[in-house]
């Protein structure tokens, strides 16, 4: 191998552990890799930026706008309201939940589908007296399975197809070509979840019980009407920097002052709500001018229009990961106060100010009403939902948004327009019809995914042009002894393993040139290997970090990594076996 090829391989071998172990986002790591490769002359600027002109990338971007129009009009809520209902058994509940989710995920990005369903499933499970743990993991897995049915199903399918068309235009696939394998895989996976899932899923109390009683983690005091704190500010009263306590809100004359600032003036009879450790209550008792609250009803159990209790799932991209809540100035940045933290299905006890945030932590926040809309699309949170809140109302344009999406799908499926043109037309109609505002469309674009995809193209180009892909392909061929079927199995297993550790898009795009070089050296049809890459990149059931929807349900469901291994291990083997059996039959070597 030439020096350029060794450098390209070295960069790739550095990328994967960095994605797995560091707190940097995959987009930053891959963009950094592209900069290094371009600086060293392994790729030229045109190759480095080639991903930004790929048709697959733009198709993904326009599909995000279509998905945003469904979300903004409450289109998924419409299905939730009429489909969930009141089943008579747990398996009946799984059928009502999983079949629509898998169907939706064939045409919509999985993340907004799961994000919309989670709050509905949490309240639905309470009505059915089922633990949310019995439903949330199957919800995520069903969305993944549904994404394998069509080329629109996942961004990975669109991107890999874009790479294929660039290399071999004659091999372009139709929208439903994957369904020959995708439907059997999805049906087998759903049957596994419905019939075996209830035996494998955990049944612990989880987050809903951890946050059930606000009185357990709040301490309430009153301002003595004749005490020294009357008319003093919070800062002057010494209540701003207590060691193990946060002043959350003030209840005053039937109203509430939430997210209290240091300049807020205390009045006689104010009820002060603190969050902190029970031991810290002694510190409050010693503050002159404060007396124990005489009202037995907890302030947090009362309804105030100025306050919202919100559950937020921490993203692995949150800027506070690894930081203590107090040090990170959480209240200042978000205008919200952390009341409690749930991790692994159990509430974190002790001094909240000293807790270092981790991905998938579920935070119980008190915030003002604008917080939800302002941060709903924040990359710091995977999911934000109002505590015990009902589903978002169905708007009158939901049918039109669905009609636009279905129209785009039909135009692409019938070959009237290319997938890029159909998605572009659909996005334009969604904006012009008012189903989606420009602001909502911008918020709906997952820039991290788009940048990750674009940068992955640069890394893939480095492997191809430097000769590293041919060398690696030759090494793989020697291992599989030139057997096309063994090469297919190896391709599937490698991509499936990488996708559990890093982003599925990056794994697919970087491995693609190696797989294509191996197929071309073997002199066989590359299509089975392309399809294997698509399916393996979606087969992410083993870990919570392997797929974003898994991370989204990890916290609210109170799951442990062992739960994903137990339920997802069998599902990985089942879907892999079916895919590897059917792919060569549909696309012969």
C-alpha cells in the first residue's frame, strides 16, 4: 500500500474509537477527518466537498421538511388518537402500537415518529395499568424495522443509494425495491416483539414511579410575616447560594413566580419551594425569617398557568454532559430548574447540584410555558414533553400534510419523478400550503445528521482514491476465500457491528467503497452487498447508543444496557438471518 493509503486507513481507524469514546459529535469528528485528509493531500477540495452535492443528502434534507409538516400539523397525533384505543391484553397493546409505527417509519424519519409517540405511550400505559417499559423499547425497534421497507425509510438507505447511482447509474433502485426483503424482515421482527417480547422485556417501576410524588424531593418554607426577610431580595436574604438547595419557585397570593431570579423581592407569607436533600432542610430551619410551611398541600401539585412541569431526555450532544448542574449554569441558559433526575429507571438522590449529567438522563424540570416550544428542537434534548400533558391537538391541515407526503411517495414509486424531485416538490408544497412554516422547516433539519453524511463522503473518497479500499477489499477476499456468500455475511456482520458503536450513516458510507471494490474484484453483482449494507446499518438493536430512537426510550423506559442485549440480541440474529437468506434470492450474485 502507498503512503496515502496508509494515512487514509489510519484516519479511519482513529475515527471509530473517537466516535465511540469521546463526547464530540460524529459530525465534528468526521469534518475534522476530512480537514486532515485534505491538508495532507489525500483528497482534493472537490472530493472533500463532494458529499454536499450528493442527491441522497438533498433527498434526506427535503424529507426532513416533509416530516416537519406532519409534525407541525399534528398528523401523527391523528393516528395515535384513533389507533391506540383500549386493548384487552398486553399483546393487543403491542399490536395496536407496533403495526402503525412500523408503517409510518417506512415513509417518515424514525426520530419524530418515536418522539411524538413516547408521551402518548406513557399516558396510555398508565390508563392500561402497564409499565411503560413493556412498550417503549418495542416502539423504538418497530420504527427501525419499518425503516427497512422503503428507500425513504431511513437516511442511510437514501445515502447509500445515492452513492450507488453515482458509481453505477444503471443500478438505480425503485422506492419499493427493498420491500422484497424489508417486509419479511419487518413482519418477522414485529412477530418476535409481539410474541416473545413480553417474556424478555423488563418490568421495573421505571421513571413514572420515580417522579410520581413531587413532595418527596421538595422542601417548602414560608416567609415569616413579621420576620426580617420581608421586602428583601432573594440575594439579600442569602437564599441564592445555599450549599445543597435551589430555590425553585415562590407561591404568592394564589399565583406562582417560577424560575426565581436573584432580584426577586420576598413578601410576607410567601411560600418558598426548594429542591435539594432532606438533610439540607436543617439549614433552612436555621435561617432567620423563615418558618415551616403551614399548608399541607404541596405547591408542585397545584396548577398554575405560569408554570410547566416538564420531562426532558438529555441528548448525547448536550453541552452539559459531564458537567455538574450547578457549575453549568443550567438555570441561566434554559430558564428552567432541575427538580429531579432519573437514571436507569431510578431517581438520583443526594445533592442535585453535584450530579454530573449523562446521556439519556431524564430531567424533571420546572419551566415557564415558552420553554417547551423554544427547546423542543434543541439538540441538547432528545425529547421534551409536558408532565401528564395530553397529546398535541390535531390541526385542520393534517390531512393536507398527509396528502402531500403520499403524493410525493406515489410520484417517486411510479417513476414519474426521481426521489429527489418528488421530495423537493413535496417540501415546496408543504411550505407554500402553510403546513410547515420556514422556521419549523429549519428547526426540522437535523444538521448533525446532514453534516455527518456529507463528511462521510470525503472519508469514503479518501479510501477509494488512495487505493486503501482496494487493499482492504483484497484482504477481505483472502479471508473469505473468494466466496460471494461469505463476503456477503462478512459485510453484513461488520456493518452491523460498527453501527452499534458509531452512527449508522458513517458506518455505511465509509464501508461502502471497500465493499464495492471487493465485489468488483470478485466479478459479481454488487447489488447484494449494497442492500446488505443498507439492512445491516439499520439493524441496531443491541445498545442504546446504536440508534437515536433507542437512546430516546432508554431514559423514559428506565432501561439498562442488559435489557437491550437481552431483547435486541435475538432480534439482531433473526433479522440478519432473514436478510442474508433473501438478499441473494432477490439480487443474485
